[in-house]
DNA sequence: TTAACTGTATTATTTATCATAATACAGTTT
DNA sequence: AAACTGTATTATGATAAATAATACAGTTAA
C-alpha cells in the first residue's frame, strides 16, 4: 500500500497518518471506502497493531476517517464549508516555513508554482 | 530575549532553533552579531548548557550561524545565490501542507495572503 | 448460533530521545 | 594568569514510541 521508513526518526504512526491523508486527499481512496483492518495492516507492515490503532485514532480525531466497532474504519466525507479553525491552524504552521523559504532566496514565482502543483491533481468541488 | 514553552512537548532545543531563525530572518539580529554564550543563555533561560549547545550546533549545520572556539557564535552571512538543494527540501516540506490546506477548503486567495504576509517585514535584497 | 472477523482498551516492557548534571579540554580575550 | 569562549564525554532521570500479550464488545457470514 505504501512505504514506511523505520530509521527516519519520524514515528511510524505519524508516517501512517501522513500516508493515509495523502491517499484520501488525492482521491485514491474514495469516501466510505474501507481501510485495512488494524490487524491486517499490522501484519502487512510487520508493525504492532497498537501502532496502527494510534494512527487510525489520530485520523479519526482529525476528521479524515470514521471507525465503527466490529465493522472497520472508513474514509470520511469531507466537510462542505471551509473549517475556519483548521485553516487558522494551517496558517500558523505555514507561516514560519514561508518565512524561511523567502530567506533562503525562494522567489514568489517558485512558491506560486508549488501552490499550482499542490492544487492540481485534486478531485475538485 | 524570547520565550520558551516548557510544557508544549516541542523540544527546547528546537524552540531555540526556531526563535533564532526568526530573529535572523527578520533582521533583528545582524550579520556577524554575537549570539549569547552557551553558558550565559543557559543561565538566563535556566536550561542546561548542553541544550543550548545542541541548538547552536543545529543552527550552524543549517548555515544560520558560525561558531569559533574561544570567541563565540555569530550570525552567518546569507548566501547570495538561491540554494537549490535547500529550496528543493523546502518544497518537500511545504507540499503536503499545501495539499492539506486545499483539502480543508482553503482558497488560493487565502494562501496568497499568507505569502504576502510572510514576504512582508523582511529586509529585502 | 457459532466462528471469525472488526475496533477498542489495558498493562507491562523495551528502546530511543530529551534534558540535566558534572567534568574536562582547547582556544581567545583582557 | 584569570576569565571567558566553544566543544566533547559520560552518566542519570523522564518521557514518548513501539512492541507484546490479553481482553472485551460489536459485526458479519457460514
């Protein structure tokens, strides 16, 4: 399904969160599509089921999936209206990165190109 | 000089790195200006000197400061030409964030506003 | 109904990282 | 020479990540 870097220092469960977000955002996984079961994925990736569980819990908390006991975990429908609180948090995460980018000599054109790349390839509204 | 959040979970040395980057990027600290000595800053912030040392080592590795044994640590001259490798790394850090931003319903206008904000207030070339 | 699947929770253990602490060494400044 | 600088090393405690072993509850399908 995807790759994990065991020696990167980045926690496995965070890698899982990131990878599933990517699949959901890119539309590779569709709404209500079932994610692998906790035990299955743990077996496939040879990591502990608790690690998978932690990742799923985080994805559920962030609204990317929903879990039903006995049935499984599924891709959540994206909310229609723009979530102001989340956007504010996003701004805070992005700001220092942009500051550093400009400092390193990145031009506005280079940035806008990244933005275009990031906006492309999405299943738009 | 700045504040540290001891209970945020973010490592102290990373907070130090971030804060010094900010001061350098914003031009509050000028080129060749001396940073506080490892022991001084440790005393001021009541943290261990080793923690300061770790932050300075990181800042030096990223090219923000240079250290001279016996003399101190100083703000590094910014490189003139745009550092391609660093910009590539910056793109990789920024891309998933932008993807998520769009997914959460952030508009291109909102993003461009952040970019303007981030680009303003810098001592430009 | 029963067996095999789901998510969820708990407790214990190991490992790695962060931070502190106490030194020591080498170079610079006054 | 004394007091400052950065740098390195070793040890210790605290915390988070990951593993491991169970257990419980709800769902699905034979």
